[in-house]
C-alpha cells in the first residue's frame, strides 16, 4: 500500500462521501474498506474514543497504511445519554435507520420540548503504520424533533433539530452540514495534524 494512502474505516458510502469532502485538503489518497477485504472488528469499547481506536488500529495493521476511524452517535439527555455508543445497533441487529428513529421517537413520546435536548458526538482516531495514535472529538448540540423531517444525511439526522437554523440536520444542504456537524468539528480539529503528517511523507 502507498504511504500516502489514508484508509477510512467505514463500509458506509454516505460517511465516505462526507470524509472525501471534509478531507479534500489533505494530500493523501482516500479510500474506504471496499476492495480491501476487511471486516470491521466488534466495537467493544465503553466510549466513542475507545471504539474509534479499535477500528483504526485494526485497519492500520490489516492494510499497512494510515487508518482513520470514527465512532459517533446520539446522546439524549432525557434517556440518560442513550443511545450513545450503541446508536447504530440500538434497535437490534439488522434494523434500519428508520427503525432506530422510530424506536427513539417512541421512547421520547410525551417528553416536553424543553427536555428534548440532545447532541451528536464524534470521536475521530488516526493510527499510522509506525504506531502513532491520535484522537480528536467534536459535538453538535440540538433538540429532538417529534417527527422526522428532511431527506439529506442519514442515521438520526431527520430528528436532530437545530434551533439556530430552524431545520433538522437532514434538511441542511450537505455543504452546510459539512461545516457544522460533529464529524466536521472532529475533522477540523484533526486537519492540521493530518496535513502535516502526509506532507512530511513527500
């Protein structure tokens, strides 16, 4: 593998598209797991950062390239921080985004507006072939809507309402989301290090 390659540890094409836009200024060849024959390990960590590192370490070892992984999810205050690190598997195995949103709204039924505060949180980990490890974090605060709205994005985006915009995340244009999302904020924190790392490889 090329030293200038950055493997994004995801099988989600939507997430890879987001990273392609967010990392466009990093002098590296970006690719996802498709074509590498890698199946992500089980996320056994107790925090977003631990899970991100589990995936990044595995992909760096398996490919011999620099690997980037994130773990992100939704924390709902009225649910004690759930679904949290279990966001993608909260409704059980084989369930869709729509299933997870439906379960969330059922659990939040009757919760008043003022108590529907929530945030998207992202931990971003990078592991290099020589064993360097770094983690950055980002968050996006909002409130849970009572019905899903919008066709952009994925996951819980249709029910994450942002009062400052008067829109859900799924109603934001992709370029706007890529400026303010939890993932974007984690990437923005990581960009100086990533640019320097890949520039030094030249």
